[in-house]
């Protein structure tokens, strides 16, 4: 009974997600009000947030269903962030031109299902439960991409993600079977902590771990497993894109942090540590260089997510090597990254039209005169993504540098500074276009409706970016 109560945030989210779908069926398959359907899903997310706070683990670690799920304070914090991402995604979906109004209930149900899968993955206590959660989220993503009103690119992106995701899942499951055969259990943390000598003698176990890491790194777009990113993200509608770009990162990085505690400080893990270090550096360099070459604003932001995955991987490496503030730094970076990403893509709503997914950088010309409020917020989020003070992104980037310095990783710090310098060029270019490049005013036929309820959401995100930059100690150690 105690396990059911502690897992109630998961049950609440699932049960409320059924209501819009059930109402549509009872209404002879006709969609009811978009706001009503969204309200039911938001009630489910807020009830999950309330239950999460009510059963918040004050100390220690709770094991549910014979350690199939694990609940502790760090995962609870990440779950809180993940549910807030769900709230933002629902708000972004309302009256969005790329969301099919005739299948809005199905879209909300699938988004809730993907969020539930990510929570199961985040709470997973072993590799088998992690695989179940990851596949639940992935299956919902496959369908959601295809349901988007982004033209022919939606079906193409959905099919590509299905094929590539299926291959990654097969590789992950293959690795899990190797780990089970070599170690005798599914607990990856025990494999790392209790049997380091087995990793030196068992090639099957090493091969299994490599397959597992490939499967997870594929989902967070670490170089060179990012090749699915351009077509899939470009063909996805923006609210789903935000959920995939932020939700997967929060979940998988926190899970890897929990499973690899103290691993990279072991002598037997030196080769694995070297591989992770190079993957992080190459992700930062490649992501920033490719983003620099883009002329599409959305693609530029999407390729920059590869670089941010590299920064997060650097924090993970330094924390597992012994960086004292590693856990809080990782969570701080994830929270700031979520706010920056959600904020910038909400601002892009003014450029989005049905069956039109490209946003050429030239469309930003003279935006400061046409829409000064949006131009200011885009500038703020871009400066934070670039790591310019006094924003939260500056503190997040500073923590990356501090972690590398603390562990003596000077060569990684050098390449990270090079990559961050490259990022300044493409993050500052849109700002220059908005304030320095003159353009004709937007005509009546090109004006896009921007929902009023998104304005307070943007203000909250912008205030957090500024407050987290001015008072980082409150979020890090307060």
C-alpha cells in the first residue's frame, strides 16, 4: 500500500490524461473545447505536483515495488522540473498552428503518456524498468511527430525517428541482456560499484555497457549520435520539440548521475572516462560550429542543443570524478536550460504558421521596432544561452568551467572556451538583426496571433533567468 501511495504522482498523471479522450468518445468523437481538454490535463499535472510535494522524501531513499522504482530527493527535484515542463508544453499547445485541432485530445493524451514514460525512466531502479519508461516515452513521441501539422515533413520525421529510435532501443536492449548475463542482475549502479574487477575480465559486460551508453546517448543527442536531430526536430511541432529537447535531457542526465556515482574515480574506469571526455568536447565543438553555419533560426537553436548536451556531460564527468557541487550544478544547469529553451521557443510563436516550419534569420530584421517586447525577451534568452552575465546561463557556464578546473581537466577547459567563443557569434547575430537591420513592417496578412495567456509565462521565465543570474546561491545551496 505504501508503494502505491508513493507512486501516486504517476497514477494521477495517467488517470487525468484519460479524461479528455473519454469525453471525446462520449461526445461522438467530436472535439470539445480546447481549453477544457487542456484544463483536465493541467489538473492531472498539478495534482501530480501536489502529491510529489506531499510525499517528498525528506531523507534517504525509498524503494518501490521491490526496487523497480527508486525515489529520493534528487530525483524528486528532477521530477518537479519535468512536470513543470509538462505545464509549459500544454500551454504552448493551446491554439498552436501546428497542433491539429481535430485530434487535440489524442495529442494531449500522448503528451501525458510521454511525460509519464519520462517519469518512470527517471524513477527507474534498474535497467529493465528504465527500458520500459524510455520506450513508453518514445512510442508517444513517434505518434506525436506524425500528428503535427508541419506538412509532409511530419510523416517523414516520424518515420525517421521511428526507424532510428527502434535501432537505438534494440542496441540498448541488447546491451541490457549482456549485462544480465555477465553480472546476474539489472542494477547498473551495482555493476559499476560492486564489480569493477569484473569489468576488466568480462568482455561481454564491457560490450553490454557500451551498447547501453549508445542507447542513452542517442536520446540526448551527444556527438556522434545526434545524426537524427536535424530531420526529426525540424519536422516536429514546437511544443513537442520543447518536450523532447528538455524532458529527455533532464531525465537521462539525472539518471546517469544517479547510476554512475563515483564511477569515474575508479582506476578501472579510466578508458570509459576518456571516451566520455572526448564525446563531451566533440559535442561542444561540433554543435556550436554547425549551429554557426545555419541560416534558419530554429535549426540554429536545435544544433546548439548538441553543444549544451556536451556542457551537461562535462558537469556529469567532473561531478563523478569528485567535484563537490556536481549534483547541484547539474540540476541548476538543467533548470536554467529548460527555462531558456521554453522561453525562446514561446517567443518564436509570432513567426509560426501552419505548414511553415522554417524561420529564416532575416525575418528577425527590425523586430525591436515591430514587436519590442518579444525582441527584448528573445535577446534575454539568447544572452543566457550564450552565457553572458548577469543571466542564469552565465552562472551555469561558469559552473562547467569551475568543475573542470576543480578536477584539473585543463585540456577540456581549453576546448570548452573555444566552443563557447564560437557560440557567441551565432547567438549575437539574431540580436544584431533585431536592433540594427531595418526591414519593412509586418503586413496585416502576415500578422500572427499570439495568445495572451503565454505573456505571463514568458515573464515568469524571464524573471527566473535574471534572478538565477543575480542570486545563484539561492538556487545552488539555499
